[in-house]
C-alpha cells in the first residue's frame, strides 16, 4: 500500500486549496496573490527536497490575496479525460478577478477582471466542465461559461443574501446548488433551468450565527452546515425552512466539512483540530489531526482517497493517512456491529465531559429544537424530480405506521483515531494572535503582505 505523501511548504499562507480529480496534482492560492501547482509523491518516491516536487509557481497570479481555488469537472465522455489538461484550475481573489489555468503549462487561459463588485470568496464547478458559479463578499452569486469571452461569460446573477457567500455545495447530479452565507441563512437553487437564471427553491430561516461551511450527505438526503458558533446544523432534503437537527460541541467555528461516507464527516475548526463524527445519530468518533492551534482553512481528499489534505496558517499543505477509512470498507458485516460498539466506548471521558459542558453552555434549548422536527410537512412540488426518496417515504401521508428504513451507519472505527477532543484543547501561543473569523484572518494576512 502506498505511503502518505510528504507535507508541502508553500511560499506563504494558504487560503485556497484544490486537488486534481485524477492526477497527483495540488494547486494552492496564497495570501500573497501567488498560485502554486504541485505534483506530490509518496514519501518513499520523493527525490530530494520539497522544492523539486513543486511543479509551477506563478508569483503574480493575482494583485491581491488568492482566496479560492478549485478544479473544473472532467469530461468523462471524452476518451482523453484522464489528461490533466482536461481539468482546468479556477482561482478567485480579493482583487475581484477570476482566472482559469491550464494545469500542464500553468498559464492563464481565461481572465475576468472585475468579475465581481467585491472580493471573491468561493467558486464551485457545475454540471458542464465549462460552467461554474462564484460568490463574493457582498452576497452576490454569478454563473459563468468559460467558452465565452469574459465580458459575455456571465449567464446569471443574483443577490439574495445580505452578507458574504461563505461556501457552496452542488449535489451529485449537479441539479441543485446549496449556498451557506454570513447572513446565517441557507439558500437552495435549482440548476435544471439551462443555468441562465437563479431559481430559488427554498431558503432557511436565519440561524443564530454565520454559516461558514456546507456539505450534502447521506446520499443527498441531508444538508449539514458548520457555523461560527461551533454548532453543526442539519436540514432534511426538501425541508428548507428550519433545521431538523443540531450537533453542538465544537468550541470554536467550523470552517470546513468533508464527507467520508453516507454517515461520517470530518470537520475542520478554527481551533486547528480535524474531528471525525458520525451524523444521525450524532457522535464524535475521534481526532484525525491537529494543526497546533492554527485555523484549518481547507480540507480535501486526494483523487484516489488514500489521503486527506489540509491547509492552515503555517504555510504547510499536510497529508493525513486515510487508510483508517478505506480499510474499514473491506471488513465483514459481522465485524461492523462490533466496531459500532467499540465506537461507543472509543470516545474518551474527557471528550464526553467536554461535549456535555458545551451542551450546557450552547444548547440549553436543544430539546425545543428537537420538538420541532416532527412538525415539518412535506415540501412543495419543486423537488419532485430530485426528491424521489422523500416522495416514497411520504406516499401514505404518515397515516400508516411503517417500519423505519435502516439508517446508514459509519464504518469508521475509533480505535485508529486519536482520542476525541471537543473542549479544552491546548493551542499553540500563535493562536492568540489569529483573528477569530475567516474574513478577519484573510484581511489581516493580506494587509501584512501589502505592507511588506
């Protein structure tokens, strides 16, 4: 089995991180405005020195900090789809511009100057490999077509949010866009309408704090969002108004959410800790890694899922062994039940106590929220194409008592993970000088480089 790749040291703090969908290539967007392309290798295969593994460095890619980087989807109908040139890198910056890059040459092939009226925050690839959506600091969303000249490339624009766009998620069928915003709402948009306009399917009621991260889980049946107050919030697909569940416990903001399987996620927090959790039922399994108090800005899988990649404020791209997740897929069903029992016992007493303390401090009204779960009715006909599973569950209108379907269970064992830590994590001294919010951290880091 291949070993975990060695860490990569970038030229400055990393704000944007993208992992190529089929190649051992990583791209980073730096606070200095530079874009770096890396071809990573197994630890045993590296020749000598980290710089020799660096593929290309574009020092002046953007005039201001490069906040976001993502690869476009590959055209799976093309026989040449395995080539790196089939997937382009998209970067967005605080200087309000967006660029598309050829991965092989590290040359910008498409540029939209003044793409937004405010700094770029997030970009997501859509159904076609030439289409993507972008979000900015003012809450504006745009859909773009890379086949068009930049001045004619905008297909749709909307500004339904009152604050910054924090994160975007697109379902597997690329028909629905989920938007997490600093105005504390979750927005849902239909992408089936030729993508020439934003059709809002639903919007949540405002939550107690900014929504910073979002992921679609449980086979498209649930949306989970991480927030500034350290609470994971859940929405059932098609029930967009208020949350159907919540999971308090993180002592600081939840900056990133990475899906492992239908019922397991990894969270990246501003306290520098990567936690592994199961959802519905909600339970902490353990800790995958610790950035020693530096906030985790980005999380991603390598294309072959052998490692998890993270970026923080120490200028390092770190690789974490993912065999604990992959090995469990081959276990016998009979062992799964035993592992489930072990997971219950695997969380340390300290984690359990800390979670209880956090519950007392942050979730005194949790029972009231749970009571509202059963009051949500079926959604409108908006979702009749996308929500076949939901329709099947509601055919009898709830009049007949039926056996509840078996919920997906996590296959991740806590034995191979560090003891769970939800509270009282000893952070490095650097933690005290790092601003609490991602936006504040980005602005402070950018001003530091401007003064140099």
